[in-house]
């Protein structure tokens, strides 16, 4: 938080939610069991919590007794006062986040007839409307990772799949979804390189640009997205429906070549794959680029850093 720190504290028989200001002074504390009316003989475990844009908080907790368990989703205002709560039987909420539209996103696991069911849960601001999305993706798991909100009312989430056989490999996926839990099915691919012989192809003697950022602008929201080229200068991104422009900035004294505008504008209307969206630059005629690096190769006792100075020197051929 900007004005302090919130945290949970577990002591013998007591689980507290506390806040301290920027000076470390305790401003309020909440006994979770007493607040929820949970019996002192039951065990309680905090699963996840998130800070809200209105300076309030949400957290989820599991409560156990000898025969069953249940969970609470709890909402507090900025002063630690209880505003809303909802109970889920035989269900655990393992990750919480506030979406860009103000709704609360949660990962859940339910235990029904000795089987585990998992998915995503979308909850309104008052915790009164709960929409369950069981097994929402192509790849699913019983233990989704942490939700990171995006600007579409959804979020990004990691999915780890264990091998189906003892010696098989495990896999990890990063899924980007919108407010309706639609994933981004359109893939856009290409590479970024330097075309030295100006034939609009990447051939022998030409270079690629590894680990460099490309900007993707969405027309409707004017929001910027970015993707990174890999070690071969290739890029790949997945996008929801919309109109986009992918652009790049040439290094130093180099010009756009193919395309001459330095980017592409394209529409996404559904699932698909677009390849060959290559970005090629060319050297500026009659200009030779030289870079010098000046640094010290000796260290004076007591110093733990040094400075590298990069000086580009431009000379006419």
C-alpha cells in the first residue's frame, strides 16, 4: 500500500489481519475468527488477499473442523471494518486479484464426491454475484498460479502441468484472458532484422535483433502492448479481437526498409495465425557507425563499481 503495510499474523489460537502506517505504527487489527463468528475450536488458514483500488481489502480463508472445511471471501474497508462476506462449502480460493473493471478474480478448487474441480471465479464488488468458470482453458490444472490483472477486465495466469507418466516432462503455460474468460486466440508472428543488401529478405550476412522490444498499439483504447524478440530475432504475440499496429524503432543511424512505414496495421476478428510479419531495417547510405567503449580494468580498494561510457562516432565514407 502507498500509506502503509497490511499483513496477517498467526499466534496460538488467533489469526489477525493488521495494518501499520509508514512509520510502522499499528493503526488497526482484526481478529479474523471473531469477525467471522468462527468457533474457537476450528482451525483457520489464510489463502490469499488483495488490496483494492478504493483502499479496501479482500482476503480468502479456509476453516476446518473434524469432518469438513469451508471458505470465506471477506471484504474490508480501508479502516479494517467488515463490509461484505460470502461462504463457500468444500471450496478453497487460492488466488485473488481486482480486475480493471472492479470485479474480483479468484482461482478456486472444489471437492465434490471425492473429486477435485477447479477453475476461475468472477465476483462483483459487493460479493453478491458469483460466476464460476470450471476448467476454463485448453490446459487446466488443480493448482492455478497467481492472477495478474490486465486491462481487459481479465488477467494473466500461469498453469503448471505435471507429467502424465513418471518419466515424462512437465509443462508450464501463461494464459491471458479477458473479462468473459476468453483467451487470446490470434497469434501474430515475424522477425526483426537488418537487411544489408536491401532485398527485403533476411539472408547470408544479414543480422537479426535478439531480445528487443516491439510495440503493439490497440486502436480502440490507444493502449500499448509489447512483445520481446527471442535469441533469433523472432517475435510472437497473442491478441484478442481488435485493430492493432505493430511498430519498432530502428537502432542508431538506420532506416525502415520493409515495410517502409516501419510497421503493420491489422485486424483481429477471431482465432487464427498470421506469420511472415517481418520488420527489416537498412543502413543509411554513406554513413559508417563506430562505437568506442571506455572503461577501467583496475579497481581501487574501497570502490565496488565502475562506469562504462559508450561513444558513437559518426564518419562520412
